[in-house]
DNA sequence: AGGATAAAATGACCACGGTCAATACAAAAT
DNA sequence: ATTTTGTATTGACCGTGGTCATTTTATCCT
């Protein structure tokens, strides 16, 4: 096997797959936060150093595992169509909100990796964030929402508000349900065709 | 001295002050990320355990130090008045944006502590975030902005967009200047009195 | 087959945040 | 002054992420 000029042995792929698989198992049992590198390597039957030959650091593994789950959720979201209103929109974000707030640790990792760390080493989580924008954009495009702002901008705003709601009310109402109401408030103001206010200034974007 | 039923010796306050002072010095010299607890206690002339008798963990010290700086910046922002337009608004957020993006590590700490960690152990950074909302709200209230949405909501949105811009473009254009343009785009869509779009649906908030 | 070469795996080791039973110290009670 | 009580400090110790010189293993070459 030969990837990018560097020869990769079959063994390598097997080891990496085993590390990932064992990590998944441990996470399913104990959650993300409790994952220890030592446990993973013991379960995979390799030495500690081997782990770091396959992943830059523990966070790189997390990036991959969490990114994979986000991707699965996005696959489902991709199939949703016919958003009728804000409530609908928020409801379909539900699974994403639920997963992102399933553990404080998970939310922190996601935030830390949602932007590209260094130029162009864009990881799995950052990729899903870009994809999320696309999904939101297509939802908005086919829904009864304002048209005076580019769809891409609207989509990025939805993401921004979602993060805001999750970050500020993380513990207040831990169930993801508690996030829906405030998020709907924001999105109503952000997405709906505006009702012109009394004082009709005619400002424009700079 | 007696705080909350617990007697606090003068010695305690002196030690804590010394820890904070030495930490500040080290940070001024090497930045936040490079701060090591061992260095702080050595400089302060106390044992390691003493540090943790005064701060729950290293992050608690960071929360305090970063919170203090944010507070200073907010003091200055509080004095600003007469926001004429979006560009103005973003310009006056400048110092805050600059500080929050001065180090990747600082931004991460701020995000992690911007929401209350557990109910009602709201720390310095979380406090400044609440204060930030108030400042934005008063700016918006006296500016040429939309009135069809409560000022508080608008202010929270400004914060959300600011975080979004910082998170997504952290390295892309590291100078805080690069943040202004995208932020202005978002805020124009968020804050300005809307120009009714062609298709005038008359949706309302759910 | 038997080297030669490069990739992969190893595990002792380090850095650093954090803990805790033991000790030193200050203040109050006698 | 001495004892008592509770606060503040200590430093050896631990857990865990991460490193790297060395060793093992695969692949290629003749």
C-alpha cells in the first residue's frame, strides 16, 4: 500500500482500526470524558507509544470519533425536507443539539475543534461544521424565511445561535429540550421576514 | 477577618495576593498558555499544595485573571456612546475581540467558562459575559437599529456572532482586524431595520 | 536464502496538574 | 502560660498525556 509517497503496511491499518474500535467500545460503556489512552492501548494490545504513532494526541482521536458521530447525525438531517416554520427547524436540529450537549467534555472538544486549528489541517469536526452550514442553508432555502440576506449568512447565523444557546444554558436546563425554546426565540428574530418597525430608517449594510 | 462564618487569617489574603501577583508577572512575560503552576508557587515562595488551597484548579486562577482583564476592557467600553452604525459598533468591540483572540488558549478558556459551569457558581468570566450583554444592549438601544426585537435579544445575538466569527476564523486571519469585516456583515443582517423582501409572507414568532 | 533499508512498535521516561496525611501556625479558651 | 481548636502550609506522591532512543518486523534487493 502506498499513500502520498509513503509506504503504509497493512499492519498499520489493522492496528489503527483496533485502536478506534476499542476506544468506541470504552466510550459506549463509560462515556467520552472517562476515556483513558492507557485503557485504549491495553484493550488494543499495543504499547502506549503506538497510540501516538497513529494519533497526534488524545484530542485527535476524539476529533475523529466525535466527528464520525456528528457525521451520522448530519446524514439523517440531510434527508429532512419541508421545513414549515421555526419550530420545525429547531425540532430537526434536535439530535444534533442532544449529542453536542450529552457531555460537557464533548461540547468543549467540539467547540475547540469546530474552527480550523491551523490553516488547512481541517479535521473531522471542523468538516462537519462546514457541512452543517450546508444543511441549514438548504433547509432555509426551501422554507418560508427571509430572502433579503444570503442563505449562507443565515445558515451561519443559525449555527452561531445554536452554539450560543448551548454554551450559555449548558447546565441550567440540562435536557436538550430546554434549549429549544430560547433557540426558537433567536431564530424567529433572525430568519423570519421582518415586520417593518415604526421608525423606518433606511440603513444599508456598509 | 470573618467571611461566611469561616475565619480567614490575614496571612491567607497575603499569600493569595502574592500568588496572583506573581502569576500576572509571569503572564506578562510569557503569555497565558505558558503559565505553569510550579513556576507560580516558586515565584511566590510557597509549596504547590498551597496553590490548590487557594484555587480549585489552575483554570480557576485563569478564570480570575482573564476575567479581570475582560472587566477592564468592559469598563472602557461602558464609556463609549453615540454608536452611529454597524461599523462603529464593531470598531468599539475591537479591544474585546483583540484580547479574546490574543492566544488560542485564552479563547478556549473564555469559551469554556463563559457559561455557568454549575448552577450559581458563576465565575469572573461568566460575569463579564453577562455584563457584555448589558453593554451591547445599551449601545443598541441608543443607536439606529431595529426595534421589532427586544434589545436584550439583539445584544445576545451580537455576542453570538462575535464568538462565531472568532471561532471560525481564528487562524485564517489572525490579526483581529480580519474579524471586523465578517462581523459587520452578520451584524448588518441582524441589527438593521429590515428591507421587506419581495415575497411578503407574514409569519410570526411561534 | 541472506542481507539492506525503511516502517512500526516498544516501554522506560518526562512534564505537569492535582491530592492528602502530616505539620506548623494563629487565635481563642483556660 | 498552657492547652485547645481550627486554619494555613507543606511536600512526597499519584494519574495521565505525551516523548524518543531502541528494538522488532515487514518489504525490497541481489
